[in-house]
């Protein structure tokens, strides 16, 4: 029952974004809608997308059923996407036959009003995405199988979800919602804004490093792990929150449920930071503190 409650918590934190319109498809040919080069020397499908207004921050959304996603910030003004099919080792033993490598990815890129959506037509064969974005970019990334999600140097609102892989956010700024169902969540912030954030995992540690001047309200829950912090956390001594259900007058039952979440503050309080874990520990680190 705890597992199902955890999954419901993750689903309730999902966000919706408007759909996009302009489509750029790469199968085995070059797309003329943007400066694209089909498959280059690296064997990856490649697309460069001009933003509608490069002076404004971008929103990039990418989702994969199978494969990993790597996003890196750079000094350019375009969103650059490389997709590479991951080929498995062949079990065929007939040396007289030559293997034909499947390298097409079915990459699809859409852009409208600075919103870019990236996906592939491949569901069983893993496709790895490498995306270069301007520094000031918000991200909504999701992956299901056979890959991790790694983001480096991006400044924006980050919403990252990996079902069977780890989530790593390196030297990011802004805010983040990061979930890894069966993997670790590792985050390092250079700077944060005054917005609520959430970090969760079912079967992995959560390890987040914040700037030393962090001010926040904490909501902490770890069923089978421990909680550690470099910060001076003032744990609230108030009575645990109770939920009462009474349906006895209708022939039902009376039930009292006490929330086991630990609440506290850092630096006098601030935006709410939620940490939820089931089968791992939680580490809240202060930047500059030795590990």
C-alpha cells in the first residue's frame, strides 16, 4: 500500500503544458524546415531548430519510451538535437550473412513560440538523445526504460521523470521537480529561485546540494532509509497531522491516519521542498561542505 501511495504522490505532481504545432521529422532524409543535416559522420540524426524569439527563454520537452536523454547548456541560440539508435549485439552465428545496422531513429522535433517538443518513433529499440540548449531554458523530460537523464548547466524550471533510470542534474539553477522510480536522484544547484520543489525515488537515494544561504520549509519522508543534512534543520515539534474518516452512521468504519512526514525549516523558512523516498536515504547537502 505504501508503494501505491508513493506512486499517487508522483502522479499528482505532474504538470501539463500546451501542445506545439510545427513538426520536423527525420527518418532517413534531411528536413528542410530547419538547418538539419540528416545523419552526419557520427551516425546520429541531427537537427538544429531556430527559436521563434531567441531573446526569450525556451521550453524544451522530450520524452522517450526506451533510451536516455542528455541535455547540456551552451552559448548558442538554437536548440540542437542529436539522436542515435542503440544497436544490440547480434546472436546470429551464421558467418556467411552480413548484419544490416538499423540506424534510423524516427526523430520528431516541433517548435512553436519558443516551445520545442522532441520524440522518436522507436519504442523497443533504445534511442539516446543529446540536446544542446541555451542556458536560460526550462525543461520537461521523461524516460521509461534503458536510459538515464542527465542535465548540465541549465537555468530554468526543470521537470524530470525517469521510471527505470537515474536522474542527474549538474550545476543547474532555478527550480526542479525530479523523480526516479527505480534509480538515484542526484542534484547540484548553483542558484535557486523562490519556488516549491520536489524530489522523490522509490528505489534509490536522493542526494541534493543547495547553496549555503538556503532558506526553505522541508517536508521529509523516507520509509526504509535515513535522512541526513549539512544544514541546521529546525524540526517542527507540533503534533503529527491526523486524517479522520468516520462512516459508521452508514454502516462503515471509523479510521484515524497519522501522517509520518517530518516537517522542518532551514534558515528560518522559505519555499517548500518535498523529499519523498521509499527504499533509499535522503541527503540534503550544503555547497562547499566536504563529503
